[in-house]
C-alpha cells in the first residue's frame, strides 16, 4: 500500500523520489508533525504577547521583528523543528 501511495503521489506532484527516501502520508490534521506550528506557538508566547496594535502596519512590524529575532537564533529554530520521536524504521 505504501509503495502504491508513494508512486501515485510522486506522479501527482511531478517528482522523482529516490529509493532511499520514503514518503509518509500525514493525517489531515496533525499539528504535532508540522514544525511551523511550534514556531508560531513560540512567537506568540515569547515575542508577540505584550502588544495591542492599532494598525495593520504595527502588526506587520511586530511580526517582522519577532521573525527576525527568531532567524537570528539558529539553535532555537533547530529545537523548534526537531522531532526526535518522529523516526521511521524501515
């Protein structure tokens, strides 16, 4: 079943998957598997909690500042994106 799904998905998106890579289908809703969910949670909890903004430009500025703080911290990005428990043993 996995091989069939993998071939189907490869054709659909127009990619060739190397033999040493296994595509794993994700459930429709799985925020714990989406690293970006951790990034937003971190930003909301640490960089964007102390503001009420009066305009779109202020929101944009706050988000840009928060994002720039994050990209200046590669260790933080690594920790937010790591999933030591999410391994596939083939």
